[in-house]
């Protein structure tokens, strides 16, 4: 009975001693997180006002958020009564162990830094990387986010992005569309070329320089294949791609140029 009373008194004393500290720590945590959020929003507005590169803004914002949160947690630990010197030592040892376990994550961080330095792509660029194609929406500390033509969000680790091949369709300011349209062997090739060039000339999205090109690319089994090569801005790629095919087909039909389908002649010999 005496031991129970002793433990009850100890628990009561600890509650009186640590409850105010814990409540203050929780209050500090809530207020601190709101302040950090405000700082990040303010930093983003300052970057936007000063027209800082959109590629850099989310990266710096994410990095600043992590640093401020770590500082906040260390401060809260000190308020509760944890010695910050020993806490930092333990944190350092834990950081080493975690670093060895999370080598991939650290390589993603290093990859993000390399992307910021060398800028192989930026926000808004149309790129192809790691088997995916899409528009760069955001470059964060560990990942790059793309939006695919199907409006899917693609998240790729920065380590893979910095070490892999990247095709940037936006850097040079234009892109060539490669189309193949087949016509019948008895069709007038010159007329077909003229019709397809007129279709591209009537599309304002097709660039005049370099000029659109149409030429024979293959004498196939059932058709004479014409290579159709318009150039456009990367943002207009899919619109020009689909419209050139559709309008080319309509124009060829209107001018009586036949587009054949695969066929086979079978000869029967009677013995």
C-alpha cells in the first residue's frame, strides 16, 4: 500500500512538472507549423514578384520547409527537457544510420541539386525521360512531376532523372512531326504532295520555317508511302498531329486520291 502511494505521488509530481511543458510544446508546434507555412507562402510570393525561375521556386520552398521544421522540432525537444547537445549527437548518429539505409533518397536529393545547377529542363518543358513523356509541372527536392498527354501525374525520382537520358522537346523552340500517309500505286504522286502541302499551309500552327515537307518514303506492298513532315511549337504537337492526319485524309478524298487498304492478289491455276 505504501509503495502504491509512493508511485502515485511520483506520477503526480511528474504530471505537475511536465504537463505545462508538454502543453507549451504542443502549442509551440502548432504555432510554429503555421509560421513556417506563412514563411513558405511569403517566400513564394517574393519569388513570383521578382520573377524568379519557376523551376527554382518549388525546390527552394521544399528545402526551406524541411530546414525550418527540423529547427522547430529541436527547439520543442529542448522545451520538453531533452538536452539539445545529446539530442543533436543522437540525431547525428541516427542520421548516419538513416543515410546508409536511404542512399537512394540521398541520391535523389543530389540529383535534384544537379538539375537545379545544370538545368537540363525547367517547369513547362515537354520532355521524355525514363520511358515517359510529359510536361514538367514541378521540380521538388527528391522528385520531378510530369503531366502526361493523357493528363496523368507522373512522379520520377531526381536520381534517375539526373543519371538517365532526357529528351527535351522545348529547348530548341520547335518540333518536327513525323507522319506517313499511303496512297495507291495508280494515284498521282505530285497531286497528292500538292494537296498535303496545302493542308499544312492552311494550318497557322505549322511553321513556315522550316518549311513543311512531303516526299516518297517507301514503296510498300499495297501503297506508296509519303513522309509528311510539318514543324510546330512543342505545345501544338498533338493538335497538329491529329489535324494533319484528319484534314489530309479529307483533302485527298476530295481530290480523288485513293488511300489503299492492305490487299493480296490470289491466282488459281487449274492443272
